[in-house]
């Protein structure tokens, strides 16, 4: 909870600074562009936050599958050597 508040304050502060700089340098004409970019970045970050855990679970399953396959291959080699 504490880290979330700090993160929110940091984002809000940087947003205010960017909008103020945009207003000063463009006379307010750049604010719609800044707002659109802000919305796009927040959408990308939100989607990333949703899909990264799903991708991580898929990668863990794939790694476990390949480790099992590799273990079976090594086990079969050892059992083939002991038969002769």
C-alpha cells in the first residue's frame, strides 16, 4: 500500500510537470497530444501488467516440460549403458 502511494505520487507529479512544460512551450496546443500519448502509454502498461503473468506461467510450463523430457533422455541413456 505504501509503495503504491509513492508510485502514484511520482506518476501524478511527472504528469503535471510534462503538461506544464507542454503548456508553456506550445501555448496549450500540445496538451491534446500529450494527453493522447499519456492514454496510450497507460493502456500499454495496463495490458502488459495483465499479460506478463500469463506469459510467465506458459514459460514455466514449457521449461518444466523440456526439463522432464531432458531427464527422461538422460535416464534412458544410463539404463541402456547398464544393460550391456
